[in-house]
C-alpha cells in the first residue's frame, strides 16, 4: 500500500515541477557595448528549441544617429540569415522615426536619453540560431540619394542591454530528472500490479 502512495506523490510533484517551468532565456548581452560606428554589427549565437521567441534590446544613439532624412541610418535585426525587423530612428540626428520591415513593440525614450526599447517576436529554429543586429547608412535609399556613411563618432550606436527568450516553457533539469524517475516508478508499479 505504501509503494503506490509514494508513486502517486512522486507523479504529483513531477506535475507541479513541470507546470512551474518558466520561459527560457537563451542569450543575454553580458554588458553594454558602448558606442559603435555605423556600419557595424553585433552577432550572437545560441541554442534553442524550435518555436516562438522574442528578441529584446535597448538601442542607444550616440551623437547624431539619424531617422529618415538625408543622413538616414538604418537598424536591421536578422535571425538565421533573414531580416525580422528594420527601422530608422531619430536618436540625435533628426529625421522621422519609421519601421521599414517586420513588427515590434517599441518605446522611444525622451530625446535626451536617445534610446529606444524594442521587443521583436521571432520564430526560433531547433539547434543553433544566429542573431545579427546591425546599422548601416546607405548612399541611396528608396531611389533617393542619401549622405551614405559618415562614420564614428557622427553615427554612433550601441546596445545597453539585449536578450533572446523562448516563449515555450522548458522543463528545468530537476524536473526532467523527476519525470524520468516518475516514469520508471510507474512502469515498475504496473509490472508489480500484474
């Protein structure tokens, strides 16, 4: 009588552990980048299970990072070789804020802070994923001549923080061990009941 009760309690604690699993953080930027010149990019590789995820970061403008004007500077976020979001923001250089492709939740801070917080929904592939966050300053955009690259320090940008998370809960290591133990105990219990 004691063994079935222990197996039941073991299964109950397994269910509780699995239901409390949290969405996984797959990558976190270890420290703010400081000022980077344009063009430039940051690359991060991380392991993930296939499914929905989110890329979140705070973009910092330095000096005269431009929105859509003659000196346009363009942010692009790519995952596994495909652009998932692009935009141009006035972070000190003037111009219009415009989303050029993809969707994101973004909040511009006050003009003095020169920052924008972005949350971009993405689809992660199973295995290694490559995230690229880059800035460029084209000499032609939408058929119109633009200033092109002005370099550092004029077009400085950086990331104050960045992370990638998986939307799907991932069982933690203790929960996975409990699952294996609970399955083994259940199989042994079925054999003894026969």
